[in-house]
């Protein structure tokens, strides 16, 4: 274990420690008014972080090349868990013994990254053939994405779709192959807002942001409170614990809207620091990929860091009004057990990849 962490890029460890520390502080201040015990959510999140770090240490010590084999078994596990949500779960969650909840779609994201990193790591000197190569790969990933969307969990399905397209693109799949399923699925995407009322409502509120002449309070309640919290923070914020909007006004202040709390209390400077941390992690993944000896390790490094970064940017974009409300959390910051544990386990794989890169002095 010590050998692995001695060889890991130290900037990756610094970035992760900064994100976890800032995330714990954010949960502490965002959740003080949500429970009679002001430290209730903080101590639970601290427990999730400890468990997650344990999972990170385990996955960091497992050679990443182990995941190249038997990729069908994790896929079967993901399908079973997603099917269990339909039969026994509630809104994409499964309740286990002891009242612990897991979100199978979080596990499905890792499986897609490992699967695509494996299948896209082969050298196909004859190029990609649509029926033989591209279609089976896209169909396999599309099946998990559709199952996640039907729970319904469109935010996670969107993140999985971004991961799939990104890894297929950097894996050199022809753009014309990527466009064919997109054109086929586009009519189904257009129907979704008319079938699921909450999606229709979120899109309506988002479109209101771009209409001229509307007063701020004419926006959706959640959108308005997020903008109000961030706008009142100024450059340097109101100070840690001094936020007002989080107290019974801002919905999901410790989960989906935690970035707004950070900006209200830490100001634009803190908000920019969070954005730069996600960007730094993504760039460190790209740097690690360029130093890898094999294509599989490079794809894993890019896929894992892209997953964390794209989900983070989606959450931040929702708070800023750039995207409709997707319901995705801010990785390593938002309160939640499944997301924290799974994300840290996945980053442990990335640490193992980094420890086996070529060292350049």
C-alpha cells in the first residue's frame, strides 16, 4: 500500500484532500438547521467519508489490469441491481438490512467506465465496423442508461450518456457511428417531457431564465433561492455558518444545492476554487493518461476523472441557471453515502493507475 501511494502523483492526493475537506465543511454549515442536532448530517457524512476512504485504499491496492477480465459479471450485477429497484426499491433507491440505502445507478456508472475502457483499448487496425463493433458496444451501454432513466433517474442517466459518448469519442469510434443512435433516440428524448411531468416542469422553469422582463421571483422557487443565495455572497461571502438562505428557504441545501451554500458563505472566490478543483482533477487524469504504458489504463484515467468532473460541472451549471435541474449531486461535496463511497472507490482505481504511470522528471 505504501508503495502505491509513494508512486501516485502527489497533486492528485492534494486535490482529493482539498475536495473532501471543503466538502465536509460545506455539509456541516449547510445542514445545521435541518435537524435538532446540528451535527447530525455532518457526523453521518464523516462516517461515509471514512468508509469511502477505506474503499479507496482497497481499490488503490488492486492492480487496475485486474478489471480487464470477466467484464460480463459486473454488467450482470448492475442489471440485477437496477431490476431490483423496479421490484423492491423506491425512486432509484434500494433499502438494505439496517436501513442503509444504496443507489444502483451509481454502481452502473463505474461498470460503464470499466467496460468501455476495456473494449476501446483493443487495436482495431481494420477500423470500426458498425454492425460488428460499434453497435454492440453502444447497445450494451444504452441498455444500462435506459434502465436508469426509467427508474426515473434522468440526471444519472444523462451523466452515464456523457461518459459513454466521451469514452467512445476518445477511443476513436467514428463520429458517423455515434450519430446514428443519437438520431434514432432523439424522438424518444423529445417525448420524455410529455410523459414525466417533473421533467416538463424543470424544463419550463429553465426556459423562464432566458425570458426578458421577468422578475427574479417569477422563476421556479428552487431556481430563485439558488440564485439569491449565490448573489448575496459577493466576492468573499458572508462567512462560514452565516448564510441565511439555507435556513428553511433553500431546498436540498446539503445535497443538490450545496454549491449555492458554498458561494453564499464563501463568495465567488470559494465558488471559483471549487470549479478549479474539478478542472484540476480532470486535467490530472489527462496527464496521467498520457504517461500510461497501456491504452486500458489511459482510458480508465480519462473516464474516471471525466465522470467526476462532468457531474460536478452539471451540478454547478444547474445552480448557475446554465442547465435545467438534473437532480445530480456535487461529487465529494454533497451529502450522501452511496455517491461518496462509490466515488472514492472509483478514485482509488484512478490512484492505482497513476501509481503505474511513467515517471517524468
